[in-house]
C-alpha cells in the first residue's frame, strides 16, 4: 500500500470513479512484489485491468446521466410541491365560497317560495277587490294592498287623492 500511495498519489480510485472496477486495489494488496522493479509492477498492474478504462467511462457516463435525471426529478418535485401548497391555500377560499353560494341558493329558494305565496295572496286580494260590491269592502282591500306592496306614504296619498272624495272616510 505504501508503494501504491507513492506511485499513484490519488490513491482512492474508487471514490474518483464512484465504484471499484474489477478489484484493482485488492489485486495490488494481495500480490507480492518483493524484488521487482517499479516499472515491472506498474506494467503488471495495468495489464490486469486493461478493460477498466472502458468500464470506468461507462459507469462515469451512467453516473452523470443519473445525476442529471435526479436533478430534473428534484426540480419537478419542487414545482409540484409549490403547486400543491398553492392549491391547499386556494382550497380554503373555495370551500368558503361554496358555503356562501349554498346559503345564497337556500335564501333564493326561500324567497322564491315566499314570493310565489305573496303573489298568490296578492292575486286573491285583487280578485276580491274586483268582485267587491260595496265601498267599505273595497276600502278595506285597498288598505291591504298598500300593506302587501309596501306603498310609501306619498304613494298612499296619491291613490287616496285619485279616489272620489269621502271614499276613505267613514
């Protein structure tokens, strides 16, 4: 290991390429080089791993591709997280709006049924007025019409003024 560290300063080959190809380091550790010169040991070591450069390039390329894919997926996840947070914020607004719309629909249904009942009531009042034979009954029905239709004081006065004098007295 001392010779390897002196010969190859960047000793941690596995961390440089992300894997340990073909057990190069273990091959060196288990082989005895006593009495051999450095060139012979280097040549012997390199001949045992002649397919390593192609493998390292392949794995390095694969690692780079996977790193790019990982970055894209992280970016996509961050975008989806942001969209989710926005949707969650908007959910409260939509729930409140739906609740308000439900209340409004209920109110309109109640009003429609009330208006329908009021319209039927008003129709009956007008029909009674048209069928009334005496002035006292007509006077009473006109007061009811004023109430049902919410006549203002000015409107009541103008109607009373148009009717024959003395019609509302008595």
